[in-house]
């Protein structure tokens, strides 16, 4: 079975008057890259009403209701991975999804705004970049990043320590804003900002740039190595799925063993009662031996036993 990867939908409000003015969006490029690398993309639908949505990429103060949280839990139950995509705003349902994924150990990837969501979910913060120096054309290379040679990203980039990336964001992460007991910083921009991180103790991956754009052939910032990010993530999701399936099999076997033990205990109890009854009703040594052998399914008395009697 292929791993099921949830892509967190973004709720968009259109400019059309009337009933058809809101819709949920997932990136076509991300969907394609998941499918092309062996995964099954599944949209995670927002549970917040449009009027309660955050309008910008900042910490959302809206508090999810218990019912909304339950609806999210139902959607992510059974998923093998989660991708938080980019966008112009982030909402509380996304932070809740990120927290639940980290609690459950589900592989999670955050891109651009999704990168911010994971940092917030882990207890950190991102800030507004007043200069706008990182808000560039997403189809063009904007600047280089330096990659930690001990990181997974370094391996995925074929051991290139410095690569060019695109950049289209107003929110930035500084080192002090990243909770480094949870997230290991693995890439920086030339001005010292955090461009990528990986989980310290789990499958967590965040990219401030847009690898899904750079992995698309024909883009002005095309880099075929960016496909490795999605290929590796799908493989991590498959590994998670296999571990979960194995745990489920072990749990089923444990239940079967407990059931057999229970049945065996009941049979032993019945046998003991029967033997005790035989002891009570038997009036001779012969009867005791006969009943014992009969109830235990043993052969009849042999000649030596008859002689003893």
C-alpha cells in the first residue's frame, strides 16, 4: 500500500458576490510531486468558518472549539504524512495540525508559510521583514543558502553546501526564534536568516523557499535536485506507515495470544472442576484412575495398573 499524505488545504475567499465566493486550495505542484514519487495526496479540509479565518501570515488568535479539533483529528487519523503548504495567511487549524503531527510522530513538511506554522507550533516565532528583501519572483533564483553538511538536506542536494533558491515571503525566522531543542537549523541565507530546519527527534522538515516550484521543469529557477526533497519525504512517510502497520499487527497478535490464554485458563478451570468432581464421586481407586484418564483423553488402564488395583 502507498503512503497517504495529507496536504493541508488553504481557505480562500474570492471576489465573486453570491454563493460561490470561497474555496479550498491545495497546490497542484505539491500534489503532482507527491503522486510522482509514490504517495497518495489527500486534502485536509479547513474546519474554521471563512469569517473566522486569519487574514495574514501571523499567529492566529482564534481558538478552535473542541468540535473543530475533533473534526481535524478525524481527518488526520490514518495519514502517513502531512504537508503544510505556502500561502498569504496561516490559521489556527494549521498550527493544531502541526502540533498533533509532532505529538503522534507523523512525518511533516512545512513550505514557506507552512515553515512558519511548524515553528509556531513548536513554541517559536517568526517576524515581519520590514525591508521586503526576501519578497521576490518565485520563478527566479533570489539568493544562495548555505547548508549544514551533517543534515539530511545536504544529502538530498547531492552534497552541495551552497545552492541557489527562490524567495517569496514577508515573514522571516531568526535563530533565536527557532526552538532548537525541537528543530535543528540546517540552512541559512547570506543575511543569516533561517532557511531550513529538520526535527531533532522526529521526521520534521521546514523550507522557507519553495522546492515545489524549483522542482518544476520549465521554471526559471528549475533545480531537478529539489525533487529529492519530495522523494525522500514520501519514503519517510512509507517508513512511518510500515512501522504503524507492524505495530498494528503486533497488537492484533497480542490480542490473539491473550484470547488463547483466556480460553486455555477457562479449559484448565473446567478440567480442574471435572477432576475434583471425579474425586468426589469416585468410590474406589479404580474409579479415580479411570475418571482421570477419561477426562484427560488418555488410554484406558493397562495391565500393570489393573494389577495395582
